[in-house]
C-alpha cells in the first residue's frame, strides 16, 4: 500500500467489492493484496495502462479507509455501515434480487427498508465515481448490486461513457414484474451506453422490459430513449484466464499435490468432483441425491469410485444458506452411513475454502466433473476444469441451465431437476469410450482457449468506447 491519492481517472471500474484483501504482516503492519479472481486479472492491465481506479467496498463495515495506489492503479474505498451491509447487501441484493434473478429457486423477499438502503448505497457509489472520473472518462459498472448507478451517474456526469455488465442471469418479464421497484431498476440500467449480459436470452429479456418504459423504442439490441440517447444491449459471455489455469494445474507443485489428494481419497480408479459456493442455486441437493442413489443402486461401486464435493462457505448469516448447509450435512451423512467400509466414504464432502493451487489439483484428479446448477449466469468452474485437465480422458457433466452450456456443447448436458436423467447421464459419461470422451474434451478445450477473459474484457470495452 502506498500513499493516499486524489488523481482523476480516465478509466474506472465500479463493483460492490474492491479487488484487494487486507492482510496483516508479522510486524503488525497492514497491507493490501490483490484478490484472486479472473475479473481482477483481466482488468488490472487495462487499468494500469489507462491510469485507472477501482471503486468499491473494502469489506469491513463502519470503517473509513482512505484511497490508495495499488499495483499501478488507484483503490477508492466506499464505506458501508453495518445496517447497510444487512439491508443493501444481505437484504435487497441477496435476498431480493439474487433469488428472483435465479428463477425464484427460493422466494424473493421484498422490504421497503431494503430498497431504501439499496438506493442510498447506489447513490453513494455514483457520487464517488463522479468525484473521481476525469472528463469523458470510461466507467464500467459491475453486477446486480449496483443497477441504479448508471442512471444516477449520468445525472451527475453526462460527459461520461458508462458501461454495465450483469454477471448473473436476467429473468423473464413474468418473474421480473414481481419487483415493486422494477421500473426504477430498468431506468437505472438504461442510464448506461452499453448494457452487457452473459447470454442472448438475458439480453432479450431486458430489451423487452426496456421497450415498456415510456418513450423507449427497442429492436435488434438497441433501445432508443425519449431523450435521444441510444443504449446498446447485447451478450458478452465471460470466460477465464485459460492459459493461466492450465499452467498452474500442470506445474510440478500442483501435480504433486494432486498425487497426495488422490492418495488421501484411497487411490480410487474413478473420482467424480463437484465444486460450488454453498448456494441454493447450485443444485447441490439434487446432485448429491443423484450420486447417493447411484451408490445405493450399485451402479457406482464405492470400492472403485468416490465423489469429492467441495462447498465453499457463502453468505453464512443469511437464513436460506444456513438451512442449505444443514440439509447437505444431513444428506451426505445419510449416504455415507450406508458404506460397508470405514476406509473410504462414498462422498468426500468438504465445507471449506481452498487455495487456488489446491482447487487446480482437484481438477487434475477429477475423471468426471459434475456441474449442475439450477440456474447460473455462466459458471466458470466448468471452463476452469476444461482448461486445467492435462488428460483428454475426462468428462464434464453440465447443467443445461448454466450459461456455459451454450459454449460447451460437447459436455454431457443434464436437466438438474431430473434426478433419474442426471443419474443416467453421469453413468453415460463414465461409460463412454475413451475416444468419445477425448473428442468432446478437445472440442471444449479449443473453445475455452480461444475465448478467454482477456477477449471478453477487450470486446466489451471496444464496443463501449467506440462510436
């Protein structure tokens, strides 16, 4: 961390969270380290090249942190109170918008107090950008927590070029209309010059809503507003640092850790693997039920196969997540209690976070990757697996309701609500010939390496900054 900075920026990224994590050295000194993640990796070079700033919350409530320079660009923290974290973030963002945007997998909750907090925090973010942006700067707003920022910012700084990207799904009109403040949210996004989504279907859903606003005429990915502005609306499917993941997964350290992990699991001939945030949208209940039934029916032999499920902690103060955690614990316990041996459980379940290196090692030992969300904007786990695998003799079982299914068409696609269908597809993935699996994997690997996160970022920014 270096000294406080007040420089204006010609390129600004705005997100709920900053791209840095606070760390404390042995001598007690506080430092800030770059957070892991593809978005940060993709945008850092752009920000460094353009003299950029990243505006977001630093992760601790009721605390003011001064702006500082980091790795060639500026960090501008936006403060949140404990009440705002509860109402804006845990409330409206993650108990109202998140479930509704994910097909109402659980019922969204609507509270006026949460909406008031959401508006107030979005206004604070917009004000922070307006004060930091140079004349005619480019501003890229990220994700569902900040949907009001584009319009609020345009009112403050009409000179700016504003882009918005939604990382999660966008629902059809029939679900979206349940939101009491639906018009305000649509108007918020229409404040941008370019609104990006993960899939064409999501972009089409939003364009249909935009056309319902007074004075808006929309067609072919463009919304023409009553004030004469034109907003472009289209899909930009996000991806990963494919080469970076591949190099990490094939490094000597990771290959050594992969050998150790396989030995810990009892050196089974076949390992199935799932990794998800512990979130009700990820289809964990359905997936674990399917795997458990395959063991119960004898179609999976616990002497020859193990299912490794990594569930990273997520939003643990939200009630729905507490319920899910308890449900999964009970389900895994019931399935493993049927095992005839103490040496190896049917399901090796880990509710923890692991370093990126360990995750890469887990990808390396997985013969079959099982990615079965009930709804997902993209799901980068599927792409990470394809990039990491050094062997073509592997298979990806993928939910057709993940955005990645549009690109990874050679995966073994499943409807996660169809337990019997999922079971049969898993067995097909295990039973197909090595030649068939290799052909599918090579096709998916080509897709993942040709469409990287660098290409995603440059494509979006080129369109945003173009005429």
